[in-house]
C-alpha cells in the first residue's frame, strides 16, 4: 500500500505526464517470473527520453526511489522492490521505436523499450542479424537486457549484450541526459561510460536508447544433437568442433537426462531425437559461410567424434523444421523446470576445464544434505551452467523450504572455491546482494560502492539492488 507521501508525489507527476503514462493496475509490475517476491510502488510509463528525464528530476528533488522496468523477465528481483519506501516503477514499454537502421554500418539504433524479438525482426528485414537470443526474447526489452548484460545461447560466438552495443543514451540520477548514442567502433576519449552502465541494473542511470551492432546473416545454418558419455567428453567434443568448424559454432549447449525426464513428466511436449535418452547430450548450432554445407560439416564432426569415443549417438538436422525441433527441446527446459518448481536455482559459471569436476562435486555435496533431483544444463561453450535443484517425486519445493538456504550455500561455496561466479548472466538484482558481499573481492566491492556514491549520491536509482551503501 502506498504511503501518503508517495500518493502525493503521484499527484505531482500527473502535472508532468499525460494520463496515458499511468497504469491503473500495477499488479503485473509487482510480481516476478518465479513468484517468490511481491513488489510495491506505482507505475509510470513515459514515452520519450525527455519525459523520463522529467520524472527522474522530480524523484531526485523529492528523494524518492526509482525502479526501472523493462520486460519484467529478470530472475533476481532487480525489477521490483519489496521493502523500504514505495518507489516509482518507471516502465520503458512506451519507448518502443526503432529509431534508425544503417545496414552498411551494421548498426541499429532503438529505444530502450523495444522488445528483443522486434529488434531481431528489424535486423532480418535488412538482411542482417542481431544475435542476442534467449528464451524470453518475446517479452524482454533492450534496456533491461543491456542493464543486466544478458547472455543467452549465442555468447560463444557473438558475446554478451555488452559486446553487441556501441553506444547508449542514459538519463542520469539528477535527470540530466548523457548523449552517448554513438555509432563509433573506436572512441578512446576517457572512461568507458557505456560499459559502466551496461550491467549496472539501473543503479547508476536509466538506459533510454541504444546503438546496437548487427552482424551478417550466416548463409549455412544447421544444428545437431549428439549423445556424449560424460561432461568430460562434451568438453573434448567442443574442442574438436572448434578445430573443425572454427568460428562457425554459434551455440554449444549441454543437457542432462533430467531435462528430458522433466519434459516427459510435466511438458511441454517434445520429440526426442534419441531412441534411448542419454545421460548427457549436447546441442550444437552452426552458421557457416557461403559454400559450406552445415549438414556435411556436422556429419563429419560426428564421425570424427565417434571415432574418438566422444559421442555414442546423434542426429543432424536435415531441414529448418528439424533444427527448430532441436531448439524447441532446449527452450522448453525452463518451462518444465518452472512446472516442477525448484528448491533453489543457480546461474553459475566456472572455468571450462573445471565443469566436470564441479558437476561431480556438486552432486556429492548435495547428496550429503539429502535426496534431491538436479537438472544441470546450459551454455557449455562459455562455461555458464543452469544448475537447478528440485524436490524428489511426490514432494514440492514447499517441503524443502528449510533446506533452501543450505542448498544455495553448498552450490555457491563450491562455485567460489573453483574460481567461478555465482551470477553468470542474470545479474545481482536484490536476490544476490548478500552473495556479492560474501564472495566478491573486497577491493571490487569498495570500487562498486564508490561508483554508486559518486553517480547516485542520494541512492534513488533502483535502491537495494546490486550493492548496499
């Protein structure tokens, strides 16, 4: 419930914004995908950078917090504030225009509220590719993706969101606008403010526009699913694939048997390419230059891997429909996980060579706590695993609520011991603030706090997210 101060401030904002900028029902903006937290505050949706700046200036004057809101798909609570004074929830949804496209430069400029799928379509319309791709691309917005430095399935080839951005337009905490919407690839004029804002999760300013890198569309696109006897074999297969296919590998995903069992248990319905579900398999996606047949390249890889005892079974997509079916399996896993209901979900990364050891030691450490089902899958090519722990059959996550902190601690302690990260691509938000404080390098934490204090001295930008002052 809003306090009288916040209610009076909403009245003040109505003198700045048109009625269409206000949301009568804030409920959709006060929940997050996993249903673990409920936020608070009232929602405004300015339609221009200038209106965003006006709202921020008013908030700065009144010392009222602002929570930037993109597509609401974040999984670490960065898009909602569930304690403290109610904030203004500033949605970018009405800032949804493609501003310019420069095909000869491979650059697209857009508002921060443009949905990722619409950026991908705009790039496709001029025979270009915007390669950032993830499960929520039909609702996630560019501003939020940049604010969290989102990853997705194509990081192996194209990098995180950070690597796909040339310039930004940002409203600073005092309401002034940083006009950094450059299309330059080289600009060594001082500190890299663009990369400071990317990944800051709205704690240093609000991204309102972005100049994005486009890429040529690969001519030969293909995919294969191959059964591997172990994570060690999967890593060896990745090395072999890099040797044979070079930079043509767009994605290299690892999937555990548990994923298929969950899909069979609760859906979504999929068709497996394997007669018998393997303990581990990988999904390889390639985009090759003109003149190179992806099917032949993947078949040659399978033969070489089979001869080296790295694969035991496999299927190479013979059509676009089959490639889509392979990816449907991978993209359905998060929904199956949601339907089962995890006890604790972990977005972690460790050095590539440490992945098999982490998987073994993680299972052993959790077994010492009790009986769980572990679904380990994700982006093997860049070392990012989604390591999720679930109830045994017949039980629900509510039955394990007391064990949840222990499960999380065991997994994150092991990740830290193995020189990994407890947040590979989802960000810190509010969920992992304590984790960052616990596992972060003290010098890094000191610098983070110094930057926050310098740029947002009143602490109004996404208060409570990332670092505590």
